[in-house]
C-alpha cells in the first residue's frame, strides 16, 4: 500500500502552480500601478493646493486638474516649478 506519484503528475502540478503564480502576478500589477497613480495624484493635488494657498499672497495660482496633479505628484517640487515656468511662458 505505497503511494507512488508519476513524474508526469508531479510535473503537471508544478506547471499548474507556476501558471497560477503568473496569472496572479498579472492581475496584481495593474492594481499596483493604478494605486500608485492615485497616490501620486493626491499628493500632487495637495502640493498645488498649498501652492495656491501661499501663492495667493504673491499672485501665483495654478489650476488643479488631473494632469497638473500627476506632474506635481511624480516630479515633486521640480514638477511644481516646471508647471509654474510653463504657465509663465505660455
């Protein structure tokens, strides 16, 4: 009454686990990317809100929209300066 596994069955289980891992990884990666975009957009929007709050005394205002919020979120303070320079040029 011994338990014997064929090599083909063991290989099929290993392939199934690998396939399950790959499918799970492919489903998780877009969610991480979307959450990172959302996080950076919120941080950028807050930075622009603070700029508009303080910049009101110096007549500096930047429109807060998804594009400017993402630029400020991804690039940080240099992104905010870039938006100010582009607004001044254009």
